[in-house]
């Protein structure tokens, strides 16, 4: 009997040997991929070192830090996310400098309000195909979140949340003013006349202004309020531009004039606080200086924690509500944090694939991020029992449906919001003539759009 092996058995043995060698040899294993993830939200690695459970954190810094550690633990030896933290105030300036210097992070956080500027400069990778391949269902985004990441029909970012203007309410003062319903919630106005009547009733009963407003060094406050009120009336600040034309703002419409006039009346009658910047307004509200502070969802965690502690003006006397609908349709200013992948000709397929796995993980952890007070960008997370169990979130869920921002075609939105807010504040706070002041603001904003068109048109 011959002991020589047949060619078939030799081939099978060779393949088996090669397979075992491939598994055994570290030289043939895929090297781990390191991703850089640029963000703001602060730095708190020391506080949450080793923590892998996002339920143990509630701040933006804490939750994103824990999520990063969790992802790295799950993908140990294969993918490592390295966080690059930049202060919020310097973030976009530094990111711009890195883009010029070709020192590109793999993934970066943005606001959806600046996404259009990045797309027009052709700085971002479209993500439709990558999302489909990694199981991220774009149709599952909330309406506001999807609008915020879509430019000209293409998706350029993963929406991480919706953060919006809501009413933070001191229910203790509302009770004193007789403005609570049978369930102990604030009775919110349903039209401008009711708002004025309730604000006057509140002041007569408490001796305090109904509103705590951010009237100093924060023009975004008035711009965001105006945007919501105009949308509630079925109006729009900007119309969609014709091809090749810059978008133009209209501050002469009846919707704009009525909204600004309402704010002017509230301020003139002493129904809102005066001379307060962001920090002063927050401290004043926490000290019980007024009934309602219109401000962002990002304060929900901090104010809820304060209300849970005894011995302060909000103890067991605080709730957050969506901004009331004073006109025909629900609308409130909203923005989103979004994750993008910058165009990088040196990026490998392995890096791109790993980055998409990181984005898929963040998408899946939408409910964990909601612990910060921000609203999930995934509709199924908003509809979940877990979201409803978070304090006051069931009432705030509809904000993700009603959130509105400026159209993506509007360039330099941060600057536009600043100019718009300055014009409204000049009327409301400084008593400048309404029509002439708004006309001047309109002229400044439209000149800005014309200048940007020259640089940004494809």
C-alpha cells in the first residue's frame, strides 16, 4: 500500500496549514485602527475613569466620555477612539485651522446650523452609502434631525440630538399666581392675548416678572424667540433662493412685526427681567426671580437636580415644558449636534469603516445621550419606554417634531443669528423704532448673504 498522499489530500492539507498559520501569526492579523474624534463638551476623563455604564452620568461631558470608553472596551485590539477636546468657544476656529493645515480628525462634532457652510466648501464626505452599509436607517431620524443633516437631498452627518428652546418653569411661583392646573402643571397660554394676561396676573400676584430673559450680551435669545414665533404664524424669515441667488431675509412681514411688538410690550410693562446675561439669568431663575425662563434643553439635568434638593427656590417646584403654541402651528427654535467625517484623501478604507462603526455605535446609544437633557435624534428612542421614564421627557418629546432652524441655504448662520438678535434687542430693550430698525437689520443680513454667495457658490 503506497504511503504517498494524493494531490487532493495534499492541497487540502496545505490550505489547512495556511489557514492555521494565518490565525497563529501576529504578522498577518489586521492592525488596530485608531480614530481621532474631535469634539467640545469638556473634559472629565479623571472623574469617569474606567466607567462603562452611561447611566452613571448625566452631563454632556460625562455621557460622551463613558460612551467612548465603552466603545473602546468593546473593540479592544481592533478600533481605538482617541478623543480630541477643544473648548466650545474656540472649536470652529481651531477646526478651520486644522483643515487648512490638513491635520484632519477622523470624526468631528458640529452644529447642524453650520453644516451647510462645510458642505458648500466641499469639506464633508456624503454618508448615505456608508450609513446603509452599516445599518443606520436615515428614515428613522426625527424630522428635525433629518432636515438638519440633509443638504440638496444628500446626508452629510449623523444627527446626535435635538437641542431646543423650552420653558423652564417655577411651579411654586405659578401656584402663587393661580396659574397651575389640577395636575399641578403650569397653565400655558394659547395665544398672545392669553400670554399678556397671564404675565400681568403673575406680576400682580407675586410682584415679580413673569419671564427671566437673557437681554444682555446674548442676541441669540431674541433671534431664536423670533424664529419660533414667526414659524408658528406659518411664516418664514428666509425664502428658498432661486438657483445662483443668495437667500434673502424678510423682516418686514406682518408675522415678524407682530412677534417683535409682543416682545416689546412684555419688556415695556416690566413682565420680563432686565440687564441679565446668560449666567445672571440662570442664577436669577434658580433664585426664584421669575416664573418662566425660556432657555435650552441642555439645562434640564442641572435644574432637575437642583429641584430634587431641599432648601432652594426650585425645590419640588420645577418643570420644563415645550414652548407654548401662541398661533396656528407648533414651532420652536432647535439645533442639533451632528457628527461628520471630513474629506481626507489619506484616509484608508479600514479607517473609514471603523469611523462608520463608531457612528453606528453613537446612533444606537441615542437614548444614553438623552440623559443629558438633549432630545434623541432617533425617533424609536423618543418613542421608547426608557425615554418616557426620564424626568419630564414624555412632555418634551414633541419638540423634536416642532423644532425649526434656518434653512441650510443660509450661510454663516451664527453671524445671521447675531445680527438678527441685535436688531430685535434694539427694538425691545433699547426702544428703537420697530420698522426702521428691522429694515436696517434686514439690510445687514442680506449684504452678508450676498458676500458669502460670492465665495461659496459652487
